[in-house]
C-alpha cells in the first residue's frame, strides 16, 4: 500500500512539475524524506494509514489542481501546463439557485 502511494506521488510530481526541474527535484526529495521518516510505522497502525492517505491525497491534488505557467518572453502572456489530468470546472458549483447567498472573504454573492 505504501509503495503504491509513493509511486503515485512520484508520477504526480512528474506530471505537475515536468518542465520545472528545481521544483520536481525538491518535491521528490520531500516525498522521499517523508516516506523514510514514516518507514518504521507498523503497516496497520492508524499513523501509517493516515500517512498513506495523505500521500494519495497530495498526489491527487497535484494531478488535478496544480498548473504551472511560464511567462512568454517579450509578451504579457503565460503558457500554462494544462494536461489531461487537470480538473476543469464548468462553473456549475458557483451557480446559486433560489436567491441563495454565499460569502467568500467577506464579500457576498447573490444568485
């Protein structure tokens, strides 16, 4: 279970940080360090299960929600690294039927 989570995390870092060698290297070092720290945990312990769950959640977040951008030289544009795993919303989550109000950062939105 831990090995699968570790591999999943490494694949996610490769996809999310493919063209950014410094961040890719740093994220992989962090993953390795964390897994080595938790190496002594008993496989069925709550701490081990929580650590594996956390690794899987981080991997999923990196795959679906992290998009890196690079400034296009000489322009006010950025090239984004959007890939097949990037989560794309259709704005259905922000539609508010029946006049419901949502407050975000002290600002109220009314549907």
